[in-house]
C-alpha cells in the first residue's frame, strides 16, 4: 500500500505483526478508520517479542495514539492475535 501524502520521514513503526496476513489485516483496519498505514517486512527484530514478529506496521506520528488504541481493541476483540508486539 502506498501512502498518498507521506514521505518516509513521516512514518513511525508502531506494531510488529506476527505474520503477513495479520499485517495486511491491520493496515486494512486502520484504513477503515481513516488512518493511512503501511507494513514493511524486516529481518531484524529490534523489539522484544516471543513471536519474533517481522512485519512492522507504520503510520504517521500524528496517528500513533489512535492507531495503537485501534490495534489494542482489535487484539482484545480477537480480530487479530496477541502474538504481535507493540513497539
């Protein structure tokens, strides 16, 4: 997914998804709520996670708080697993 009004400097990593399907689901969920997001694959884990999540979900700095709230709600509701990690 390409963000329409962003350059790379505007993006921050907020969540490490446990797999590609979950990362896609989160990007879609955030988009449904008006938050532009992307995910990128990484081979390095810079955060603690038992799941060794390798798909980092990125949003604008201004959207961070709301995006984290939505991801937390999705985990609580069972829309995504709890195998990922907040960054």
